[in-house]
C-alpha cells in the first residue's frame, strides 16, 4: 500500500482570508458526525458486542499528521473496512490542522480502495483545494457531486465562492453565486452573502456587488449599499454585524464616510449593535479624509459604551492625528491609553515616533524610543528605519551612523531599506564621497543594492554635478541585472537638463520611452521651460519633430 508521507503534505497558511471556510466545513462535519453517532448508538446490541464495536470503530483524536496517517493506514487494512464516517473523522481533524494536501492525497487513496465519496467527503476535499488555491480541482469536485447524484449544500457553494474570492477571482465567484440564485435548489445564506460582499469590498469594488445582486443600476454608493441590504432582507436573510461592518469598511475606504455613517444608523434601527470593528472602520474613514473632529467623536462614543475602545482604536486615531500633522493630539491619545490600561503595541510606538520625526521633533522621538525600551517593547527594523530617516532628514547624520553601528553590533538582520536611508542622508548632506564608499561596502555586508539604492546614488551624483559617474552607475546597475525604473530615468534626465547637457538628456528620454516609461511632472516642467526659451536647443527640436 502506498503511504502518504508527511514531507509532501505541508500547507502554507494564508494571512488574508475573507471568512473562515475551514471552520464552516468543520461545523458541517461535526453536525454530520453528531447525527451519525446518535443513529449508531441508538441501535440495540448486547454489552459485549457494544464494547467491541467501540474499540474497533471509534477514531481516536489524532495528535499530529504522522499519527493520523498511521491510524488511516490501519483503518484501510481492516476487514470489514470501517464506514466512511470514520474516515471523515480523520479527514476533519486534519482539516483543523490545515494539512490540506494530506487530506487530498488520503481521499485519493480512499477512492482507490473502493470507498465511494459522499457529499461530506466531497465538501471537505473542495475546501482543501480552495485553501491550496487549486480552484480548477475545486470545480471538478463540484462536478463530482452531480455525477454521483448528490446535491451540493449551501456550505459547499459558499466554500467554493470563498476560494475564488481568496484568489481575487471575483467574476467566477459571482457566477457561482448567480447560479445559486437562479437554480433555487440551494438558497444563499448570510454567510454566503457576507463572503462575496467581503471579497468585493476588500477589493474596493462595491459596484460589482451590485452587479451580482440583480445587476442594479449605479445611482451612487449609498443607494447601492442600501439596496444590497434590502436585497438580503427581501430573501429573509437579515445581515449580521459582520456583513454591516464589511459594508461600512468598504464605503470608508472609498471615501464615502457619510454613506458609511448612514449604514451604521441603519444597523442601530434594525437592532444590530455596531461593534468595535464597525466603529473602528468609521473612525478610520474620518481619519482618511482628515476630519479628525468627527473621528474623535466616534472614539468618545466608543469610550462611553465602556470596554469598546481597544488598541486598534487608539492606533487609528494616533495615525490619523500624526498623518495630519497634529502630533500633540496624537501624543494625548497615546497617554490616554495608559489611563485606559491599554498597552501600546509596536505599531503604536512606530506611528507616534514617525509623527515626531516628520514634525522635526527628534528629541521627543528619541525620548519615546527610550520609553519603548523601558516598557519592555522591543523595537523592530521598521522602528529603527523611522528613527534613521528622521535623523538624516534633520541633518543629524552622525547620530544616525551611531544608531546604525548599534544595530549592526546587536546583530540585527538589516535589509537594503536601512542602508538606502543612510545613503540618501549622506547624499542630502553633500557627502558624496562617503555615500560612494558606503555604497561600495554593501557587498561586504552581504546586502545587494536594489533599484532604489541605485536611484538614490544616481540622484546624489547628479545633484553634485557628477554626471559621468551617474551615467556609469546607470550602466552598472543594468549589467548587474537591476533594471532602472521610471524614477531612475527621470532623475538622470533632469540631471542632464539641469547641467545643460540637452543631447545626453534627449538620448535618455529616447531610452526611457523604449523601456516603456514616461516623463513625470518634474521632467516635463523642465522640458517645457527649455521650449519656452528664445533659442531652443536644435537637438531637442529635432527629437520633437521625429516624435510628432
């Protein structure tokens, strides 16, 4: 008998799930096992036979994948072979452990041994294919339902829809949803609606949600969101707080905060109490549009409800104040967290430190960094990157270099982003020799320059009038397999124009266009200035004539 080895059965964890299809399918399996178990135990039998049945048929709780494989192999060798229900117990436990590839392989072996799959087995396998992003196989499983004369359940369809949503294949998800509506055999439930709405809103495509539901005409986002709610209600499917919260979040991300607030009001009228997620989304929407007064009102409302404000709420408000240069208000919220006994996370510290740095208040930024350490919150690479950038921007390059050495001495894993900040700081300070030497030392540090590194260096060289060196570096990056991007080309073109080397600038414009990039606003402004002069460079005129 062919064994399934654990080495080929590991599964990658997805961090951006729309819903929790694994949980849904596990509940589905649990209901089935509960019903089957009751039927099994209700049959009369003598005590001795009952004990034997118990020992021979009930599947133990598996500890890990290898244990499950051992139990599975032993079950396949029994005569008579256990019922499919026992195999479902094993598969269900492995689904909970997210060993999707193993479940798929085990099902194949079951079929080879003559075990005919039922609707529960097929639903499990479909779920595994969805999590393994093998949507073609998921569809073939749906075909097996009909081939075997089985009727897919709402969980089956919802699992399949969620799989397509996870892959951002919304059109296929919408197609399956439409077939559910048209067929009438399997009516979508609130989980189905929430799944598709969640995927569409995360993609920022609320119009597609309306196309999905009766292909309504576009009449403004609020009308669409409201009609979506009424469509669900007309089918006796009443949205829950998750569905409403998804709509609020989607509307806020599109800048439709007034409409989002109206949805919250609908929730309250329908006796669906908004939760922290709902209010956090609304508060974030106000922050995104810079309406910090309204954002604070939402925060205060959450405070008045008691126990609703969490670290995410505080992070949103701190980020909003910081982004709109209201750093003192951001700091007040930070201090308020301690009064509320809410421990700041690393993202909280990073956001506030970044706010102080961008406001040029480096002393307070470093003081907060020290407080972070004293509170036992270990900074990450992003924390150091924020501080380094702030120090370089405020002309404190020596302090930035001290901090970098401290990071290197502590054996931190530094990426190219950190070194790009230092190189940019050196170039900005006019220390091109130091920047060049530092750039040359990257290979000894085991770090490979990226397009940003080369672009920063080229910009520094151009600003220093070292155009030959800048062009040499451009060719070097190409030779090393690091292709210049539009930003790189625009910078070197502006460097040549600013140094009145128009013919070389034109050559690079031509090269940039061949590479599929175009001039940005700053470059176009320089070109227009050249054309506005009394005497236009003949090379530029010739180039423009060829292009016209």
